[in-house]
């Protein structure tokens, strides 16, 4: 089990086999596999993430072979942490934009 997996948001919803396989691919093939989970899931006490933390995490994401899959996964499923080079705030904005254009 990767260090980052320990901090990942574990949803109680049922996942399809395809979703589970994608999740596992991201976790086990990701460049973040052996990274400190605090870098991707920092404790902020409700404050904005420090820019340096974001930069360090996204630098790792930029080298990742599963960045695109991770990003899409996170947009659809994750509310916390840095996934696929995006912060939770950035993912929320993308969700809103996608919702607005689909209506």
C-alpha cells in the first residue's frame, strides 16, 4: 500500500470494476507512490495551501505517467488533497465549469 493511498479519500459508494482498476492504477503507478503523503494531503486547518507545497506536489505530478487519469479521477471523486496536479479548489472550479456548460 502506498503512503499516499493511506490519505486518499475513501468513499463508501460502490465502484464499478473499471473505476476500481483505474483507482489502483493511479495509486500504484503514480509518481507519488513513495512520496510523503503530507505533501499531497497537507493539514491546513482550513487555510489556503502554501504555494511552495503546491509547487512541490505538482512538480511530482508533472513527471507522472498517469497524471491525466489521476486528474480526471480526482475531478470526479476527490474533495481533498492534490491529485493530478490540481488542488481541491481547482477541481471544484472545473466541476462548476463542467456543470455550467452541461446545462
